[in-house]
C-alpha cells in the first residue's frame, strides 16, 4: 500500500509516522512545500524575540530521521493538483520547476493554513511580514535584529498578534497594535480581554482599537501605516489577521469543502472521496460540546487527528472524540486560557445558559506572593452542566483551565466539580481552589 502525504509539518507527519509504526511495509511518500518538517510553529514568536536563539529546538524530527524510518521525503515540492479518479497527484519541484505525476493508493491531505494577506495598497513594500512558517520566522528575526528597526506596527489582535506584540517588546521595540474590532482576543469574552488590554498598556504597547488599516507608505520599504483615523511610523509591519485553509488546489476535485475552504471530514478523518483523508489546519474538526464540525486551527487538534488518520489509513476505524478548542496564550505577566464554549458560542447555538465570573487567587494569602485569578464559567441553565470556561491571571491559570477542560469533556455539572478532591497546599492552592470557588458559585 502506498500513501502520499501532502504537507509535512504537523498532521501529515503524525499520520505518516503512525502508519509506519503499524505497517512497516507501507510505502510512504511525503511532499512538503517548505524546507522544514515536523516543527512547532507556535514557538516562532519566542524565536523572533530572542528568548530562544536556536530554531532547531522547534523541530521535533528531521528529514533524515523520517527517512531512516523508511519514508521518502521531498521538501521544496508542492502538490499543485489532485486527480482522485486516477489516484494521482501533480507535483512541482520548486527548486528547478520540474512538474511530474505520482500515483497513490491512499492520500493524506495536511496542507495546513496560510496567513491572510488583505489587499491593502502598499502590501508589496519590504518589511511587511507575516509569521506563519519557519521560513517566515527565520527571515523576521533577521529583520528585527537590524538597528534601524525601532517602530513596529502589528495589524491584528488575535493570538498571533498578541504573541508578536510581546515578542517585539521583549526585543526592545516600540510597538503599536491596530485592531479593527473594538477589543483584542475576540475568541475570549470581554471580562477576560479587559484584563489583557490593561496588561498591554502597562507594558507600553500603543493600542489602536476599532481602527482599520487602509494602506502602507514607503519608497521600496515601509515607513508608515495609514488607517481610517491616523498615520503611524513603521520600520516593520507584521500582518496577523487570521488564516485560511490552504486548499485552493483542491477546487474542482470533488472533495467537499466548507464555505471557508476547509476540507469537510468525518470523525475518522475521511473525506467524501474513498481513500482520501485530511487533518490539521486545512480541515474542519468535530467539536465535542457543539456536536458539529468547526474550523479550529490549533496544533493540538492537528497532532491528534493526524495520528488517528494514520491509524485509520492502516486499517483501523478510530474516531476522534472531539475537540473543546482549548487554547492558552501568554501576554506579558498574564496567563490567559479558554476551553469549550464562549458566551458568544452559546448564544449562536441558542443554548439556555448562565454565566459565572469570580475573582480568586492562585494560592492562599498566608503564603507569600498570592496573585489574582479571574475565572468565567458558561453552564447549561437548570442542569449546571459545564459548557465552557475562561480564565486570566498571573500564574496557575492554564493548569486550572486543563482541569475545567476535563470536566467539560466528561459533561460534569458545576456542583460535582465543586466537590472534586483537588490538591491543597499553601504554596499551590487553597483548600477551596479557584476552580472550586467558581464551580460552587454557579447558580441555576
């Protein structure tokens, strides 16, 4: 059996490695458009900032290691067309321009996502960057280290935008963040983003919210950003306005795509075409609480779903139990995390819900350096079943979100979680942990 894998960063290599472990005789061919395989792109902001000066630490396994496992690996090779009826792919060698055809028995599509690049006038100027791939990160670090780069403008206040803001401040730059919405991190509810906004300002980040970029100015290299309200000097601009599935090459193949271009798959990672699987940021994923597919481009989903795809390509029928969209971000001295439904999600799904918002601490005041934690819970009205959780604070936040993720995964009611036997010791948590306090505050 021959498997062709399109995309070799996360889901694709997880699938390839799993298949080879289960079937050593399977022939696995990987085509990757870039130079690097199996790396953690979430580490890129910390490489650009200089907190990590070795980009190879982000690489889980090298090309040579995959080849030693018996795979045929081709970097700088882009699949430009898929012909499901012939079980063939058309591949372009990006180094010499050669184009050739390869055949498969089964196909794994793991092309990920590409960064959105709005058609602003001046987008072709130098030093207007994105941060999505290893190549982007290597280039951006070189730019950031230039002495004449002092004023950095980040466009977009989502996960990547906030991480880049922190990276640029760590590197000693003057930072302006422009976000067209009236608040940052819109995947979180307002109670949480309010705290992050204050933290941004405390770290001398200039926030321009509710403001839209219109164009960029410069003579070859960007010098200014123009918005609908003002004009800002810029030695470097980072565009971070979301991503879209890298699936344009699949149009017309008969493979079903969602409105945003994401590949529609079932819980076994199968597309509607026999023998073709997909996972990662190019595909939708089943949401356990929503009980429907959603587009949630996270490395956690890509790794798990890629592994399941590999097992199913080998002949099994494993089903993904479902994502909760659990995610976390560091914003200077704050930890911010979420899992399950947001309040906006609950409204969209017409769920009868209640919200609870409490302030507690990471450990008791009778041990030094206690810091506040704010937790918001979204619960089903009447049953008190936990549907979603968000939290923000200086420390201990993300591990508590993990506890809440398990509770939501297991469909626990707030009353039950409020009595779960969690650890107590003054350096770590109170006898009533912040999770207990939030859970026991839930009203019917």
